[in-house]
């Protein structure tokens, strides 16, 4: 099902796609080259996506990495999936963030995504 009121379902400026998934530039990129990979069918969260579509998402994630490697030459990547508003999901259409990272883009990258959660390093996530 494709929802007419879903911004990701209606997205047409596609960078890469396969039969079940598509990728496009994030409108609010964290870093240059930030891509979103989404199923073409509407699923609110990643946990609702069928296994065959998850495989298509993963295939497109790898193709997107190849594209970003060639175009931007990042030094690393963050891959993220937010599920539900409590975890930061603002568009209720399952999506994967592929964020290229560059040498020196932050002072100290150690801890990766853990630094996004306030006080996580002081708590049980060390």
C-alpha cells in the first residue's frame, strides 16, 4: 500500500532504487551525502517491514554505500533506524539513515551514536 498523505510514499526525486525500495537525499542532512533508504510500500516502522523487503533495503543500502564511496569518499558511515517518536522517528514510514562520516567532522567520534543520547556514556552504555 502507498499512502497519499505520506511524504516518503510520494517522494519522486529518487537517487537509487530497486523493485521494493528507494533511496533519496535527506532534506535535513547530518553530513554531505546523507541518504534515506525506504520501502516503496508503506510500513510505519522497521519492525513491520516483511523479510523480503528488508533484504531489498539492505541491497539498496550497499548500492548507496558504493555510490557515496565514489562520489564523496567518506572515511566511515553511521547507519541508523529510529522506531517511533520516543526514539526520534518523525516520519512514520520505515526508513534507514545512511550517513557518511568524514575525518575531522567531529572532534572525537569515539562512541558513535551513543553520543546522540544524553548521558548515555555516563550510564550503562559505556
